[in-house]
């Protein structure tokens, strides 16, 4: 299974999230600059699931 995070603007690859062969599992944390993006998932004859979560922003900022 090969998963990349790609730019929704240019289509270029921003990061490799998973590169795993065979059975098993993998947990990956991927950080990219704020960007509209999508995942490209390449897999053959495997069952898989993917969860994408955005981090919660903390600290100052926010509306006043």
C-alpha cells in the first residue's frame, strides 16, 4: 500500500504518508503546510481503511 498527500492546486506530491508491503498495519502522522490536498492510494488485492484528521488549533488567535 502506498499513500501520498497531493496538492489539490498543482497535483504535486506533498508527502508520502504510507509505504507498506504485505499484511499489517501502519500509523502515520504527516504534516504539510496549510493546503487544499487529497490522498492518492495505491493498493492491490488488499483490504484497507484510512482516516484523515486535522489537528485542533490551540493558543492565541481567534476572533475578537
